[in-house]
């Protein structure tokens, strides 16, 4: 398979980001905590997936994506 396999979007407000992406995708994101990081995974279709991530080392900033 070629292309992007996954992506991690650093966010500053976990609950707000999970609600936002759940609403626009029309599906529930799967929440978990891994190695001290709060993560919520997008549904993976065709092997492409991703997650919003909140925790030490993951911070939204002026150089990142703006939604």
C-alpha cells in the first residue's frame, strides 16, 4: 500500500477536538490513553487512519494546522 497510513493531530483541548471531529465525521472516535497521551482515533477506512493527540510533547501551535 502506498500513501499516508496515519496522522496524529496535536490538540490543546481534547474533549473539544473529539466532539468537533465526531460531529463533522458523523461517527464516534475511539478514545484511549497510551503512554500518558490522550488519543481519539478516527475510523480507519482503506488502511488510512489518524488520531487527535493530547499530552506532553504534543501541542497545537502557530506553526500547526488551524481548524
